[in-house]
């Protein structure tokens, strides 16, 4: 029996609990939060045997741990979990800085060598259409990748489709993260790129292959006043300076070109995650807003007739199920913490590119030498 625990008991932690509860061979042992009352309520609601306020107490009670806290705490808690020899599932993004990603990656590589399983929760890998696209590309069905496009479009700055942007669950995403002295972390930090950029970068390169270099452009636009519609650049003393539209051009390792776009101004698209990958032998397209199980392909001889086939792909295991299965079998499945660190390296390159005026920069290596 795998004793499972969660650090952090917010909304995303509930998704982790629901996704893991009921998997054969798992016991919900403990949840942890600095707010004792919130932890107790969470434990009762989701069926955890106990709630604690100290991470050390949770680690004593668990074999596998999910870190589902605010982003800034992912790195230190992941290091603590791995240092205790526990299997780790970390919510995205793995870290908020490249330096932290390097440290966590080094710890994860050592943990893997000792038989510890790690996972990063890139939730859109749960889509069976994406898993099938990944398999087809890896099997050579589209030949050599020449071009790939990925887009993550949202509408909550342009419309009230998810509620007003001044609500706290949106508002914190509108400002650049700042250090204790008030200085901004970086021009490409936070905002659309920091929040969902990791998803779409993983979504594209997980099928089209890794990238070696990139150039990035970001834009921060005033938000519409909730009643007058007039453009505003701060709200209740909080600057609204985070990027809300992003474009990234990627040099793919095999020589192809990748294009990633993300914005919060796409009216009509509450949450569109879509991908197109085009190679020498055919093409693949998916749009999770349309269906997470539907894949379109134009392969082999069909490409000469521009004949597309739409396939409904049977459900595949979720990240939570694959995490547990990896622990049970001892075989590490995708996507591990090293993958999370690779995507953080891409985000670091985005920040460096923006600082350099949008020039192309290499994606830094996680490990020296």
C-alpha cells in the first residue's frame, strides 16, 4: 500500500486528491497546511486519515507526496521531499527561477538513481489526443518535423467568461512577481508566460521534440475597468504590469521551426489549448477546446490528396494514475521532474530574450558540462 500525502490544501490540491483517491493500492494518509483548520476540513472532505501543519510530520506518514502549494514554495518543498527519500509529484511550474530548477533537477537525478519516482503535473498530458500525437510523432508517422504551432488562448481579460478579472484568483496573475525589496523578478516573469507558458511549451516540444534556442516577445496591456471599460494600469494600488500576450519562436533540435502563442485577450476562447505538427510525411492537429480525445491526421499517401482523418482516441491514464503506476512498477513514466526543469530552462531563455530586446538566445543547460 502506498501512503500518499499532499502539501497544500487549496483548490488545485483538491484536484490532486480527487484524481488519486480510489486508485488501487493507495492510502490517503495525510495532508499538510500551515492553517490547521483548513487542513482538518480538507482531510475530512477528501478522506485523508490525518491532517498536520508540519511537513516533517507528513513525511513520516507518507511514501509519496504531492507538492501543491503556491509556486514560490515548490523548490524548497520538492528538495525536502526528495531529501527524505519520498516519491514526488510537483504541481507546475516546478520552480520560479532557473537556479532553483537546476538544484531540484540535480536532486531528482540522484533520486531517480536510487529508485525514487518523480512527476511534474502538466495537466494537458491527460488528454488522450495529445498522448496519441506524441506516440505517432515518436514512431515516425509524420517524418521529420519541419514546423509546429502551439497556442494557449484565454479570454478573461477581454470578457467576463470566467468572472471579473479583479477577483483575486485572476488579479494575482496580472502583476509581475516581485522580490522582498519590491523589485520585479524579470520582464517575462509571471503573467501569461509564467502561468500557462510552461503548459504550452511542454505541449509543443513534447510532440515536436526539444528546442535548442528561442526568441520571445511579450506585451503587457492595460486592463479594462470592470464598470467603465476604461484602460487601467493598476488596481487597488497593485500594478497590472505582467505580460498578457506572448509569442515565442523556437529552434527545434531536429532543425524545424516552432511557434508558441499565448494570450488572455482571445474573446470566444475561454481556455483553448491547441497544437499542429507538420512533417515530411504528414501532419497532426489537436484542439482540446474542441475535444481532448479527438486527433486529426493527414499521413502518408493521404497528404497528396489533402485528406484528413479524425480519430477519437480512447482515454489514457491521468498523470495521477501514471505517477502511482510508476511507483508500483518501478518504471518512471512521463513527465518527470527533469522535464519540469527543462521547461523552466525554456522560460529562463524567454526572460533572457526579452531582456535582450527579443533576440534569439540559447536555451541553457540544466547541468554544467
